[in-house]
C-alpha cells in the first residue's frame, strides 16, 4: 500500500474549478504526425515523454514491450546518450534476448556508431559461426550424394536425348507451316502479355508513388510546391470534359514567351500549306484504298448489317488533342487492346458505354468509344470503314453496359433518336440539344479539326446587367458570323467574283467557323492547348495583340474583321477555368498592360459567374425562339446549296464533305490539299436537316397538384425512409425500428392530384433488423439508397456496413469492408464508404473501383459522383479532398481553416460541391454552407442560423442545379445551388424530416417525417435572372 501511494497522487478538485479549467482550455484541434516531431535544430520535441516511457519500462520490467523500448532508445541516443547507455546496461540482456531482438539492437548500435560511441550493446557472434560450421558439415555430407545424383540424371538425359533426337531433327529440318505459324503466334502472344504486364506495373507504381509522395501524403517533401493543372479529357455531363487534373510534367513555356516578338504570325493558310506538302509527299506514290469509295449519305448499303469483315487486328491511329499516335488494335471477346507506340491501352467490354460512328477529314473511317468512367478514345482506321468496325465489335464482344451503339450514318441515326422533338417539348435544354447535335454529327473534343461548335449569343458586353428582355442584347441568329454587319458583308461580296478569275469556285469565307487554330486560341490558358498553340505558332506565343484577352474585344474582331468568322466553343457555357490563367503563363502585354485572365463583360463579376450567366442567357426564352435559325446555318437546309447562297453562308468548297469525288480521291495533289484544309482551316458539319428547323414550343404548364396531399399513420417511429420514382409511380418506403416497413404507391399518371388520389399500400417486415440497432431516425450519412431495391446502412452496434434488400426483405453484411464505417453515400449505381482507416472505398455494382486515401486524422463525410467521376472527402481537421475515379488520385485539397465539414453534396448538372460546415466561435456553434465548383474553385459562402439535417439535389429541365434542404427546426428550403440564395422556407413540417424529394415534372415536393406522415406539396422552382 505504501508503494502504491508513492506512485499515485490523489487529485481533489471541486466541480466549479474543474468546469472553469475546461472552459479556459484552448480550443485546438487534435494533430497527428507520421514519424518524429523535430524542432528547427532537428531535436526531438517529445524526448521528455520518451524518457518517461523508458522509466516505466525499467520500473515494471515489461519484456512484452521490449522492441518498443529499444526503438525509443535508438532515437533518444541523439539527445540523451548517457541516460540511454545507463538504461541499456541496467537491462542486463541475455544472449537469447539479444538474438530475439537483434534487429532493434543493430539499429541502436548503428545510431551509436554515427555518434562516435561504437557498439554499446555487444552482440555475440556464436550464432553466425555455428551457422557457418553447420553449412560446412552439410556440404561434406552432401558431396557424395550430389555426385551420384548428377551421374544418374545425366544418364537419364542421355537416354532421353537418344530416344527423341531423330524425331526432333526431322521436325526442325522440315518444319511444317502450321508449327511455324503456331510458334510465332505463341511467341508474339507471350511478348505482348509481358509488355502489357510491364505497362500495367509501371502505372501501378506511378499511382502508388503519387499517392505516397503527393500533397498531404506522408512522403511529401515539398508541401509549398506550386501545383499546375491541365485539361482532364474525362467526359461528364453531355460528353463535356468539365474537369482539370494535375500536370506532373508541366512546362512554363518561358522560351515561347521570350521569342514571342521575334517572328511573324502563322496563319491558318500557312499551316494548311505545310500540311498539304506533308500529305502530298505521303500520297504521291500511293493508290487509293477500297475505303475511298464515295457513298451517298442515304445509301442503304451504308448500314451495319451489310459489311463483312474478316480482320481481327487493325492498323489504327489514336486521335487526341495533343497528337496523333499510330499503332495496332485487336478485338477480343471481352476487351479491345491497342498497342500505341510503346504502350498498351485496354478497353474492357464491361466498361464500354457508348460507341459512335465518326469521320476523319469527312471520310467514314473512325469510331469513338466512351466508358462508364468517362474515358474516351477516338480511333481512326485508315484502311477500314467505321460501320464495319462497329459490326465487328458488336458480333465479337460482350457489352453488358452499352447504352449507345451507332449503327447508322449521322442523318439516319439522329433522326431515329427524335432529339428535336424532345427539345421542342422542353425535355432537353438548349445546351444539351446543341451538344447532342455536335456529338451525333461527329464533332468531338478529341479532334481539334472538328471540335464542337456553339453560337456566340450576346452582342452587348458593356451593360452592367444581363438584359434578356432586350433583343439588342443578343446577336442575330439568322445570319452567319461573317454577315452580321453590312459593311463587312459588302466587302466580302466584292471579292467573290475575283475568285473565278483565278480558277476557284466562288465562296465567301476562306476560314471556317471552327478550326484548330481558333480552338487553341480560345483555350490558350489551359494545357495541352497552351503547348498546341505554341507549336502552331512555330514555337512561340502569338503576339499579345492577337491573344484572346477580352470578350468584348474578341466580339468586335469576329463581327468586323474580314477574315475572322469564329463561332464560340462549348467551354463558354461550362468551363470557367479556360478564362483564367491558373498556370500563370507569361502571355505578353497589350495596351491595357500585362495579359492575365480574360477580361469579362461588365455584367459578370468573375469567370465562374460569366460562364453560369452565359448558360442562363443560352436558356432564355429569346434564344429558345431564335436558335433554330443558327442551327439551319450549321446543320440545316441553309448550310449548303442555293439556300446557303441566299443566306450568305458559303464557305470554301474544300471544307464540305462534298469535296470528295472519285477524281479528288485519286489525285494525290488534290487529296493532300483537301485534307490540309480540313485539318487547319475548318470543316463544315454534316447536314442533319433538309427542311427548316422547327421552332421550340412555348413552355407549357405541367401537371400540377390542385392541393396538398397528406397521409398520416399514428403511433409510428420511422428510422429509415426513401422516395423513388418508378415509371409513373411515386414509391415511398418507411421502416420502423423493429423492421416493419410500409410502402405507398402514388400514381403520377393522373391528370390531377387531390384528396381522392388512389394510394396503394403494402406492409412488409425485415428479419434481423435489430442488428442495425436503429431506435431513432438515422442521419443522412448513416444510410444511402444504392438502387431502387437496396439501401446500404451502418449498424449502430458494430459500425459495420449492411445491405438492406427491399426486394426480398433481407439484411446482409457487406463483406468487402472489414473496417468500421463512418459514413456512406451513393449516386445512381456507385456508392462510397468512409472507413476508420481514413480512406474512402468506391464501389460500382458492389465491385470495388478504387480507394481514396486521406492521410488525415479521420473522415467526417464523403460524397461520390458517377457523373463527374470524383469522390469528395471531408476530414475532421478541416480539409476537403477531391479525388478522381477510378484512379483514386488526389486532384485538389481545400483547407477550410477553422471550419469542419459535416456533410457534402455534389450537384448532378454542374458538379458543384456543396459543403455544410461548422465552427466554434465564443463557445457557440456557427453554421455555414460553402460552394465550390467541380475543380475546387471557391464560389460563395452562406451563413445559417440553424443546423442542417438533410440535403438533396436535382437538375431542372433547363439544366440548372437546385438544393432541397431541411434544418433541425423542421424547416424546408428550396434554392438554386449557384447563388445560395436561401430565402423564406417552403414549409415547416410537423416532425423531424427523414426524406425529401422534388418532382420537377409536377412542381411537387414530397416529404417524409419521422412520425410516418407523408406530404405532397405544390412548390415552384425559384428562377434567378
């Protein structure tokens, strides 16, 4: 008892003083470190604690922690060598203990020698010497046996050789063709497999290194290093590449800036001439291949069923914005394997989602493949027809996730999809319809010579506000860019007769509305377009006066200059980063000073707002009622022939697909000239409409609720709820704490909703529901709907993940995750799980896709988007981490400073990242919503007066994202995500809310309360602007 009193000091503290001390404690977050904490002089900051650990070990003599004691001693030598040496002497290690812990003893001796102490723990060499003697004895014993054994083996080999030598000799002297072919095939297959393995291993090691040595990772040796970004070609909404990714091989192009003013401008005509000479040399000794046979665009033989292809391996070129790479492609039952230069690309059949018919320089010899993860490949087959290749893929491969398989030419396929009818009835937004026209006519983000084209929509960039009710605010959509002003049009028309004098077919415009040069000029600030622009300008940035530096200046140029007929690009409506000099390139100086970010119209505050408002303008009623005129100029009946002449819309003949005739195909000079023009000057879109494009219908009122509907069940305590739309039915499922489930079906097919609406009711019950231990409503992060039939839930007992199946009403443990689970979320068929190991695991169809490491204290929330292929993680120490799927690589980290994220949402249309966060100020909790774009750019913040308990998101018919939100006071809010304009609540519910959903076809809000109440409320979407 006396010894215990020496070691234990009794602490008596009154409750008042205890509370006072707790309140005065600094409110600092916990910090975790990998390795030792050292001061600026490399001294161990925690050496006092280390000394205390040694004293404990010496006091209690706990040999089970012997390795820990030795490890601490090895590092403590540097600051307290005398204490450590005395401590080790006092241990009195036996020989057995020295042998058992030889690794850590060697570490101590290693550090001691570095400090000049020599070997402070003597290690006996007896074990090493005994091992050597043992080996010697074994050698003497085995000598005789080895000799006799080898004699036996050699005799057997000699006998076998004599038996087969004659037959083998015959085979190798007179080998059959079949044997030679099989041997070559086998060797080729072996070498190919080895190259594929090597390629895969290289990427795995690169991925591992980037994870371990990247930002916030334990091996990151330069935390202040600037991070550079480039375009990520991953397709997101409407096949658009919204995202950036890290540029690990960044070039600041200082040499291009230095040499900017030393040379002349390179024009599109000059680039075309260089391309023409190159192709002329290539084609001069070459005969046209069978592919170069002119087919009518409506020829019935130009369909997939009429092509027989016997090839399995093809010569291909992989087309990307950066370069054209040649290689070979092989189609197998489960994958497409491409050998491109020295690397391999494998496209699994189970990952292919879309296959489109494509053309290269107006020839039907290419396809474009999109995968479920947004990867896309534009593949050119120089010796084969596109539809034949698609037929081969269709007949050879298994494609379980295919959504689009284009088996017809552009016109026929577009007509079969009835996209125009969907747009007319407001089932497609203007933006989505224009993207559909581009994608379905062969325009692509992978080939800069046929990049997607969008209209310039505004003519007034000096107004302080957006004037969507003023027609003068907009450009004239019935005229091409070149005919917008009478003065320029008259000057162009004067030059047309002179063309006939030099033997050219008359035309008005020698440059296209989109070409490689103009795309790179618009996208100058974003790699790889920066490098491409420099290449096109002979190794230098273009002169500062010609750099894209201002929206207003560019509009003045394209609406007045006699050789500038550029239309817009889709990035003006979804990608604000192309207007920002994020990589800080030296772009020169103009009259207004150094060129940095693009100067914007006065009606926008920054690039994010400009792009969003520009999309708002695109979706305005004026554009909706006039955009058909512009479509007629690009894809319609005013794009060719006499109608094109009437509408002043005639371009150089070589830009049209009609340029290819039997004569031009067989003439190497003409062929090279046409291809060079198509590559660098521009190419016209194929014609999709042969009659005037129809007008868009006026917005009609959808089916509405005449009054609110309420369904009440008394004496209920709902712990799980979900709301699904199945065809024309709303399905509401509610589960009690004991597993009893109530299901309601509301018929959406009725014209009017009122108190007499039919409601179908089912009663089911789960077995083993008690394993979840749900006795109260669950937080939104505790469960998530994976599909219409299943929910992933976290058990309150063991923090493990369980799958609740609403089809057979069973609950099963999800064995793929062995750690404790902190939160779970899902979107469509992907769901993410945040584990106790500070990582997020992403699954698709219950198969693991990737693991995203945080290297932080712990994870408080997460959200993944299968549309934008990202996983966003919120950590307990105040970081937001944006990771790419399926690589799992960190793209960007955001330090929220004093805020701590509580929940995250990614909107489906724009990829906005909405973070609900809290912080402590003067012992009070402050609530905040913070909004970032898909690439982590900060948009705005909104302070709240109460805690958020539920958030949901949806996209309106015109393509804008909205947020449904409820707080701890049971108030429900509906607001536009970009503006965070949270006004008065839509309603205040009678109980805590456990599920929300908005049905945009009916302007109807569905709410499920914890007391079993289900309400349908009439609610309009707020529209800003």
